[in-house]
């Protein structure tokens, strides 16, 4: 019985170490180019992987309605490039309403992260 408990504990701890080893400081490999910075302050927190996706977890502070920044709706778009602005990896549209955090999809192949720098461009969705 004690051997089984030890085996389960070891398996649990190895699983946790695997989860935490995939997170890293986003400021090392991610640049946010936020054209809506006067309306939405987005701070990158960590880069994590989930299945095969590479995600950037962020926290937001809404400073002003994004309409005052020129947007025609509450939605904004993001585009993710690697190695400067020549290779588009991912893009999407998000709502700025009632959010204080969200995750951006950086890549659908998390193995690319180890050799790439990411640039996220944030603009109005219109």
C-alpha cells in the first residue's frame, strides 16, 4: 500500500513539473504592438502550451471605450507574426467587453516557440 501511495505521489509530482516547465516569462519572446494602448492596456503574463497550442496569457485594463481609439465596434483583431513581420502564424478577433484577462493563440504548433520571437499586432476589427 505504501509503495502504491509513493508511486501515485511521484506520478502526480512529475505531472505538475511538466505543467510548470511549459510556462515561461512572456517578455523574453513576445512583443505587443498595441495600437489601442490608449483604450486597452494589455500586459503579457506567461506563455503556456495546451495540447498542441501555444498560448499567451494576458491581463487587461480597459482605460476607455475602444470607440474613442477609432474602432467601430467593441471587437479588436490580433495578428501574430514570427521573426519580424514576415511570417503570419495566427490571427483572431476578440471582444473588449467585460474582460480583465484572456489568452491569445500564438501558434498551433508549440514546438516552434523554442526558436521564435513573436510579435502581436493589436488593431480595430473593422
